[in-house]
C-alpha cells in the first residue's frame, strides 16, 4: 500500500488547477465564444466536471439534473452542451427542432458503454413485470427502453415514486442503485455497470486522507462504492455538494468525485479549502471523457456548428417520455 504522505507526487494537491492555455489565448478565445454565443442566440450549458475555462464562459454550470432542466426551458436557438455525449443527447431529445452541438463527439461514459440497448432489451424480455429506471448516464436507445429516467440528484425521489406492484430494474450504475435501495428500502435488480472514475476510491484511500485531515467532512458521489459511501459524511449529487459545503461550518472538505468539481466549489465557497480524495494507485480523479472538451474545441463547435447531436425521430419520441416523467416528478 502506498503512503501518500511519503509520496508527495501522489499527495492530493490543494492548489488551483493550472490553466491549460496562455492568458492571452485564453482571453481571446473566451471573447470570441461570448461573441459567437450572441450571434447564434446560443446557450452554453456545462457540467460541473468541465475544465475551469469552460465553466467560466458557460451560461449555466451544474449537475445532470440542473442541465436537463435548463435544456427543457431554454428559449435559445442553439444549445452548446459541454459535458459528455449522453447529456447532449438528452438536450436534443428535449429540443428536437434545435441545433445541439458539443465540443467532442467522442466524449462518452463508462456507464453508458456498460449497457447496450439490445442487452437491456433481452433482460427486460425475461420479466414483463420489470419497471425500468435508467440513470441518465445511458444512451438514447436505453432511455427509449425505460419507464423513467433519474439522476443522482433525484434518484431517491424517482424510486420512491415507482409503482409498488412492479419489479424494479435499475440500470446501469450498480453503486448508485445500491445507495438508492439503502435510502428507500426498495429492492431492485441492479445492472452491473459502474463509473470507472468513482470506483477508484477505496476504504483504505479514504481512511488515510481522513487521518490526514481529521476535521474535514468527506463528501462523496453516490457512484462511489459502498465501502467509500460508508466513510463519507455526505453522499450526494455534484449540485448538492455545493449546497452542503456552503452551509457547513467546516473550513476544509475532502471531495470524492471528479476533479472539475473543485473549481465550482472554490468559486462558490471562497475561503474554504477543498481536498481531492486520493486513490490507492494515483491521482486518477479526472474523467477522460469529460476532459476531452477544451476551450478550443468549444470555440470550434460553435464556429462550425459541428459536431451536432442527430437522433432519429422515433428514438426522440420514445426517449422523451421517460425524461419528461423524471422532470415532472422532480418539480
Ligand atoms: P451528477 O448527477 O452529480 O451531475 O453526476 C453525473 C456524473 O456523471 C457523475 O459521474
Ligand atoms: Fe461517466 Fe464516470 Fe465520466 Fe461521469 S465521471 S461521465 S459517470 S465515466
């Protein structure tokens, strides 16, 4: 087992992330993006895991639920979605007549990959009484096969609202699903998928950082394993993390989620210190998919209006119903 205190290269950094662009280039690109936004009548929606430069030019930065809610109500003609592909797809499903672009078409998600539509259909065919609850981290095809969608921010509410006479099938995150069962007492059949970033934190890596910062509450995302969730003071969605840290009297927090979250937290809670939770092997708390998006790619996708999210009208129609059901229950 590595001792982080003796391996400074692996010790969590509490300094600000270094900007990835020289200041003059950053400034010029940011100005051009703001100008393009005005000319296109566009809105930039960014997930909490995006790099700092993208968060700083976005109109709205938030979690999957907040982003879906913003997409559902925007009057902008073009939606520029800085997140991963399934999030941009959700925006397109809610806005079939609008242009939805994203900086990098290849920004996927290990959870989405774990659950191909045909495999889900085959499982559903084994039990006509299944009621399928899909975490929003899945493809449009999987959404189209589901009864209702949830995010980490509303999963407990969505499961509590599920019909009592049905067998619940929760896809594709087994950790989020297990956490929701702990909260609601409702047993569910869990798909065996996980987030490759959040399963890197372990009981030992969190115990060690707790010893190093005994006064700092540990805040963890429900995609973490049970061993980590058990050690956390708060388990919640990325948006709820902001509210929790703002309201807490503590001055230091250990954060077990993707590194982009730290920028949002530092911006919203000045004077407080946020320590990225270390893993046993490395400081691998960056999602390679979320980090495919850069300020340059954001600029280019707005200038070229490409890559665009394109979906068949049949998939849009079928996937829209479970998303709208989620938005209705979350109101
Ligand atoms: P949130 O629902 O908190 O935005 O999390 C999304 C996600 O991808 C977590 O890895
Ligand atoms: Fe998917 Fe995990 Fe990346 Fe979130 S952090 S987008 S769940 S791979």
